[in-house]
C-alpha cells in the first residue's frame, strides 16, 4: 500500500494536468481507502495470516484460538492466554 501511495504522489500532478478525471477519481478514492486501512493494518494482516495458515496442521490448531488483539501481547503472556483457552475448550 505504501508503494502505491508513493506512485500516486508522483503521478497526481500528471493526472491533473492531462485532465484524466476518471483515473484521478479512482486514485483519490483508493488513497482514502488505503489511508483508513493503515489504522486497521494489524487486524487486516492477522485476518490474511489466519486465512493462509489455518489449514496447516501445527499452525491451524494454534491460530484458531487467537484473535488480532492477542498479537500485541508479550510472548509469555500470549502463551498463558493460549494455554487457558486450550484448557477451557478441552474440558468436557
């Protein structure tokens, strides 16, 4: 996203000068979407990671118990959270 915004920055003046209104409109709309998505980048990255790794055997079992808020925690704290979530789901 950052590279696209850099390209947008350098092509914006050309689009204004040449009068390409449709491309300029698309560029402005996608720039706003990219800017807003920077605030939710951690959640977006976790969602993509979950999609990619949930079917793999060792990773899928662990990632199923995590959510995006857990990613900002320290490893020891995350291990305790995982341990408690797994124990709660295994008890009959």
